[in-house]
C-alpha cells in the first residue's frame, strides 16, 4: 500500500492495524484479518475508496480520528455472517455474502 499520499486514509489504516492485519482489498478498500481468542481468524472487508473515506469524514460529519475509531468499532462488532462493511451515503453498511 502506498503510504503518504492520503494522510486520512493512512490514519484509518493505522487505527485498523491496532486490531488486526490490514491489506489493500482488490478492487478497492481494506481487508482486516482479526485473530480470535482461540487462534482462529476472520476477515472483515471494508469496501470504500480513499475518496469515499474523505467524504465520510468531511461531509458525513466525522473528524479523522473519531471516524477511524468508529470504523474500528464497526469492524470489531461485525457479525460473523456479515463480513462486509460497504460505503453508502457517508456511512458504512453491514452486509453478508451474496448467495
């Protein structure tokens, strides 16, 4: 992941890295691998672009750090049957796998 281009996005990545391994998601967004207490892992996919993250913070009314902490909390609380947090109108919506 190229660092330093979008400081707000970098901050989100840094905050999410406090809870798991963060990688760039293809085609857009971030994958966060969380390790459970029993050693098993699960992945939460944050589906949004850096520009959408900027919009979520600026237009959606979040400050950079409070917005990043909000996303961190959403990732941690994401139900097992809904591995996606998808950007929609300045917020992240929890979604499951399509059937």
